[in-house]
C-alpha cells in the first residue's frame, strides 16, 4: 500500500472533480423518469419574503437543517462581492437575468435547484448585511455606489421589488422515482463554475436521518485517523455511504454507482429497517483494526490519496468477519499480512484500480477480501 509520511499533504482533497467523479456524473442511466414542470414568474420582493419564511429552501449540504462549514467547499460556491454587486445593479437597471429552477415538494415548499447564489445575494441585500458587514454596493456605476437597500431612492426600490424573475418549477410527488428524476435534473444543470459531486447533490435531495447518521460515522475519531482531514467535497461521507450500502446489501450492487447509492439513500432515508447501532459498532471496529494494523496506509494503494474501492472492500470484509465471529479477535499482524497479500493479488489489484464501479470488479474484490480474512483468522 502507499507509504505515507503522515503529513497533512498526504490528505489533500482537491476542490476540482476527479476523473472518476466526472465519469460518474456523465454515465447514462438505463431508465430515465420524466418530470412534470411549469413556468412561473416571481417578483423579487416575493422571492425574498418566501426565503425568509423558509418557503423556498436553499440546499445547505448539511444535516438536521443546519449548514455545515466546509471551508473550501463554501468558498468554491459563494459569489464574490463583485459578482453580488453587479447582479443587484443589473436588477436596478432592468437588465435581463437568467431564470431560476425550483422543485415543488410535497409540502409545497420549493427546493432551489439552480439559482441559489442569486437568491442568497437578494436575501443578503434586503437584510443589509453580508459576511457580518453592511451590504453597500461598491463595484457598480456611480449612481448606485454606496447604496444599501434601505437607502435606495423610492423609485429604485420599487424597480427592484417589482422586477420579475422567471422560474421553472419541477414537481415531485415524494416517490423514489420522482426524487431520482429530480436528481437527474439537478445533475444536468450541474455545469460551469465548480461542479457539484454526485454526493453533494445527493445530500441536498435525500436529506434526513440517514444523512445525519452518515455524518456521525464520518466524524468518528478512528475513521478520521485513517482517512485524514475532512473532505471539503464530502468524498469521505460518500465513502462511508458506499461501505454501509455494500455491507447492508451484500451481493446486490448494480451500476451506475450513483443510482445504486441514490436508491439506498431513498430506501433507508428514515433509517427504517436498518440496524444502525450494530452497523455503527461494526464500522468503528473495522476502522480500529485498520488503524492498528496499517494506519493511513491501509486504505491507500500506491498513492497518497484514499483508494475508495480498496477501502470499501476492506471495511465490508472486516465488518462481515466481526459480525460472524464477534468473540474472536483478530491479531494486528493478521490484518497487516491480509492487506499485504491483497495488494499483490493478480485479481484483486485490477479490481481496485480499473473500472472499479463495474459489477464484476465489485464482486471480485469483495469475495477475495472476505475469503482471505476468513482463511487467516
């Protein structure tokens, strides 16, 4: 496995999408569910009012309704003040602006699919505060420079309040197929700037107890010990989801991976029929074995980056072994030798380095990892 020196540099997690993530985003589905949508116009003042009373919800990529501060992630998706100023100026001048896209949910609230930065900018300008400072226009023409919403001339304020923004509203009935269709709409809008990863889209659309649960597992100290720094793009949390899904649904994997994980997130969204306490116990125990036996190198293969396919195979195999023989401990040298043997296995290595999301390679690496640990222990 990788020979890491343990520095923070080993844990680098780029903001840009990886080649695997790009491939996953563009991989076509076998079946695509159509969606119903309609067009509507909202006046700016009405949009801000709906935002304030939470009738329009901007995805927080967080848990229990509270945003999580992923520093690099937030910086990548928040407009600069110059962009915000120019957007407000465009509205004041009556310039045309792009529309927004919303999802009308079963509770009649709207989830923002496209246009969140425009809406955040409007909310901040109307509040008069951005980033703890007064939101006064700066990067604008002289007639608007230094103005806040409160200091706008009455005609300017009416111009802003009464400007209509076009909205495309996608309807969902709350079913799994409907939510998957919305995921695909979101995915197709996911272009330009810093693209969202598949899991960043997933946590916005499948928010609930399962995402809270994954967040808890993702912050377990022993997992952080072997994974490293928290991923600003939620790659660590997606890996936890992969491990849990492949353990719970042993032998039931199908591609594309994003669809498999979406379906799992939908089925267990409320943690129904999932023995969460036992799965958590097994996950922590497996992480502890890997931490003792190989540390950070245990889940890396010839690289400083975490190998997701390797990690998922080792975890699932160990969790199965611990569950089947709970009273039989495994010596650290057994784990070390097991990992070393797998890293040189002629069939295992291709299964963690090439076409890792294929059904065949998932099956191969899981069967090899589990059979090898059972023989050794």
